[in-house]
């Protein structure tokens, strides 16, 4: 079983602040490994334990994302691919998924490609399905668990709004993963961190992956971000601290006035 | 090159044998956009034995409904839907395509954009025409930021759109339109995905969270599985659904399908009543766009009060029964 996990470094979004003009402050915001991706890595390592093989990770990102990739190696991944070039600046999901699919083809044959269901910054959830489309392989999203791998097929649990599906998919396939509610993330051990330093870390530039360069970066991106702004803020409303009967009455009255209850 | 692309297409979803409400929400919104752009509105439905349902989108504003009726579409599988839709869209050449941002839509949708090599905007919460341009509004960074996205030169412009952000109008059963059968086309038909089992974890008869106009939601403060019974009573009275924080799900008090938030589902009801939920960012991103928020929490400093329109500081076990009584009293009138 050769598994590749796509990983992304993201700003810690529980810590986003804006300046007085409403521009997001990027300085001082911690960068972390996307939690969905950490789950995917841990699930891949569990599969490796069970079925053998190798777990590689891949990112397409500026050099500083190495910290996040290194964390994957410290958790136990065997090998890393880091594609980094100014040519990829401004990529939307079509351009990102195209470049990733080229790098995957170059990196070799994988039985399984895993990704996060979404990255907590861009939050589109496009990359997994789109990489699968470029590669011409099937994929399943919202995968909470890889139950088994048998006979060239993976059996996975995929979450729906009102339940879940058990899906069997032929390999090679891509799985976009979502941590289950009570998932406990592992912290890399000291020895893991030390071992990570001597694991293969492969750097590629745009020239190293064969493809149509006009589809890279901003030029290859059909979408444009026109502007960004903080969401309309909700403000603190009326808070009652006593006289509950009366408070309940007033609230219900207000709700009827606003026609949210009839 | 983009001149040959005309009209708006809404991809409808059939779920559990019915057209999903989000379909009608998108049709209602798309009608508005089509009128502004002075163009036509089509809907495409994939499924098996679709029958009379095909008329329904017309009542909400569709001019044409395309039907792809084949047993291959039951049960839903991403690679089949994305392939059939990519072909169809490539033939129809609409300028705008709207897809529901459901778990299924977010699974097959992005593949279509890659297949057609065009731009796609994820999980939109608003769609507007500004100076003749189609502007897609979406949250990013865990709901901490809003972005306006355009697809200037590629067609079609594709968006997935969140359920419940657009409201439906009353259906007009006298409205007429065209229903057109389409034979699904596939390049190759080797399907590599097989659905072994579909399990529903919502209590049967319970309202679906993502479709409810009113949600009564509980967290750790509810205290027990039995505690949720009172929330359910209130929700039933209001014709709403019961939601939960992740802690309440982790503790086994509510099923995962009830979880609201970053790793659960995003809801946008008219009314969200948060009971014994502290209001961490991961919960708030899933419900902060509700029209009205009411919070009940015994801690006056709970962050949930900072986004609530109305709050009561106190014990929910005392206060929820008061709500139930008050609603009953009003209903009697
Ligand atoms: C405010 C804002 C809004 C945006 N909206 C859109 C939009 O609507 N449409 C659009 O096309 N682009 C959009 N973009 C650009 C988009 O965020 C980037 O293309 C981004 O690189 C990838 O998208 P994502 O973060 O949404 O990833 P997702 O698709 O959410 O990521 C899913 C998974 O794919 C893998 N993955 C993602 N990126 C990488 C990577 N670089 N290297 C390795 N693995 C990766 C990870 O496993 C990740 O968990 C937006 C950007 C901003 C700032
Ligand atoms: C990656 C990630 C994803 C996550 N995704 C989600 C998600 O999707 N959804 C989600 O909800 N959380 C999510 N969380 C967890 C989140 O951080 C919080 O732990 C969780 O939301 C807290 O749930 P709670 O408000 O029920 O519990 P608590 O934070 O413990 O709050 C309980 C509240 O109940 C009040 N209370 C107690 N007793 C009473 C009483 N008798 N009457 C009135 N009030 C009372 C207390 O004052 C307190 O404010 C996620 C976390 C991570 C790291």
C-alpha cells in the first residue's frame, strides 16, 4: 500500500484579527497543519501499520510551509514532496489541483491518495475532488474512516447530513477526510521529531513537473478574489438576568413581532 | 468566446425520493438573477423514476426542466453524477451554474469545474449582479472573512450555494414551462464506486436540521440525554428541529447528524435557540448567520451572549419549561 497524503499549512483561524480598516492581520497569526490533513495523515499511518507500504506527504506551498510538512514526518510519514515556486502564486483551486495532479504523476504510483475534506483557510473543499478528476480516478468526500482495504478496494465511511454511507471504491482512489467528533490528535514524539530530520525531503520547482505552464498560478486561475472583508458583526443584544417569566414573555413577543415564530 | 454561453442552470438534487428543498431555494434566487440578466432559467434533475416531481421547479420559476432518468443515478455516486453533468453542461452551455452546497453537491460539484476547466466558487452565501457582473459572496477562514469572487473570462461560472441562505417564494402551480428528457451520455461507463449501505442517524420523523426554520440546540449544559427531551418538546411545538454542540454529541446525548459547527453542519434558520452552549468559535461558525439567536446560559460571561439577539442568564432546566408554557399559551389564543 503506497499512500500519498496532500497537506496544507494554514493560519490558525481560531485566532484571526482585523485592523480598524477591516483588513485581516496576518502577522503574529500562528501557522498550523490543517487539522483535517493531520487526521488524514494519522489515518494513513494506521493503514500502513495494518497493510504495510509507505506513506508520503505532498504540499504545494511557499517554503515556510515546511514546518507543517515536517510535523507529518515526525508523526511517522516516510517521505515528503514540497513543490514551491513563485509561478504558483495566486493559484485558485483549478490551478492548484492541476499542479498537484502533475506532481503526483511524477512522484509515482500510489494506491491511495488522501486529502483533507477542506482546508480551514480557503475552505472550498475543491482540491480533493479536482485532483481526482485531473487524475481520472474515483473519489469519496466526507470520509470519516477507512474501514478496510481488500482486493484492490477500499471500504470507507462517508458522512451525510442525516447519516452516513458505506462506500466501496476501487483503487487507486482519492479520499477527502473529515475527523470524527471525538478524534484525539497525536502530538509528535521527541524521537519522531528527530527522525523526521533525516527522512527524504524532495523539493520541486515549476520546471520539475511536466505540464502546461499557462495553467499555473494566477494566469491559470479562472477565479479572482475581488475583495475580502470581515463578516457583518452580530452585536450583543438584550440579556435578561432575572425575572425569568417576564423575560420569556418579552422574548416570545419580540420573536412574533419579527415573524420568526407564528 | 463566452458569448455562446447563455442562461442559468440550477442543478437540482433528489434525496430520499423527493426534490431537496435547497433546489427550490436556488431556483427562486436564480429566477431573480435571470430576470436581472434578462435570460432564461433551466433546472436539471438526475434520478430514477422522477415522474411528476419534474414539474415542481417550474412552480418556483424555472423555464425548462431537463430530466436525466436512469437507474444508474440511484443511489447517488459522485463519479457518475459529475460525468453526466459535465457532458450535459458542456452541451447546454449556460453562463451560470448553481449547485447545492450539500455533502453530495460539494462532492460531485468540484469535479465538474475541473472537467470543464472553469472557475468554481464554494459554499456561497450570496449571489449578486454588480455592473452586469456575476459576483459570488462566500465565507472563508472559518467564517472569519467574507470574499467576493468573480470568474471574469471562463464559462460557465459555477457556484455551490449553501442551503437555507435563500428563501423560497410561494410556489405558483399555474406557472408553465417545458420538461425535456435527456439521455445521459458517458464517455466510458466503468463505475468504480459502489454504495454498500446508507444509514440514517436522524431519529425517524425528526425534522432535518439543514431544512429547519427553527432550531433548538443544546450543549453540555443540558446535562444528560434525557435533558434533550425538553428541548425536543420545545422544538416540536415550534415546528423546528433539535441541534447540538459537539460536546453533546461526543457525550452520546445526540447523534452526529445533529452537530452544528465547523466539523458538523452549518445552519441558517430563522431562529436558533442555544441552550447550555458556551459559544466557542467552532460552534459559532455553524450558526452565526441565523436570523435571530436566543441564548440561555447560566454563565453571564459565556461568549454566546455576544452574538445573541436575546439572552437569559439562568438555569435552562428552569427556563425552557417557561418557554414551552408561553408558546402553548399563545397557541391557544
Ligand atoms: C477568501 C478567499 C476565497 C477563495 N475562494 C475560492 C473559490 O471560491 N474558488 C477557488 O477556486 N479558489 C478560491 N480561493 C483560492 C483557494 O483558497 C486556493 O486555491 C487554495 O490554495 C486551495 O483551496 P482551499 O484552501 O480551499 O483548499 P481545500 O480544497 O479546502 O483543501 C482540501 C484539501 O486539499 C489539500 N490541499 C489544498 N491545498 C493544498 C496545497 N496547496 N498543497 C497540498 N494539498 C493541498 C489538503 O489535503 C486540504 O485539506 C479563495 C481564496 C481566498 C483567500
Ligand atoms: C477542529 C475542531 C472542530 C470542532 N468542531 C465543532 C463543531 O462542529 N461544533 C461544536 O459545537 N464544537 C466543535 N468543536 C468543539 C468546541 O471547541 C467546543 O468544545 C464545544 O463547542 C463546546 O460545547 P458546549 O458549548 O456544549 O460545551 P461547553 O463549552 O462546556 O459549554 C457548556 C455551557 O453550558 C453552560 N451551562 C451549564 N449548565 C447549565 C445550565 N444548567 N443552564 C444553562 N447553562 C448551563 C455553561 O455555562 C457553559 O457555557 C470543535 C473543536 C475543534 C478543535
